[in-house]
C-alpha cells in the first residue's frame, strides 16, 4: 500500500472500535442522513465502507456495488473489508 492509503488507514483506526461478536470495525463519528459514518478523502466526504473497499480491493469510489463485509452486516458504520 502506498503512503496515501497508510495515512488514511491510520486516521480510520484512530476512530475505530472492533466488535468481536460481529467482526465489525465500527467507525466512530457523526453519521450522514442514511446512518453511514464518513471520512474526508481525496477532497470529498466518503462513506467508510466504500473507502475500505477502494483501499483493500480497488473498487472505484463511484461504483454502484454494495460494499459490506457480510451481506447481513447490520452496522452502517462498519468498514471491515472482509
């Protein structure tokens, strides 16, 4: 991973709590109107789950694909890439 991704990952981890029961990485912060926590990246506010898929899998930030670590993940602030 390049330095840009390392810096953003450090920012994400500083605001994250791991939920052992669900495997979720829960980003703490103010949620948007749909309940997703965002982080500022590449000159705009990005939902953490989309940013995680971009960093770990190369998914385009504008992709219409769902970016949850499990199909039934109940946490909109989860950014676990698995």
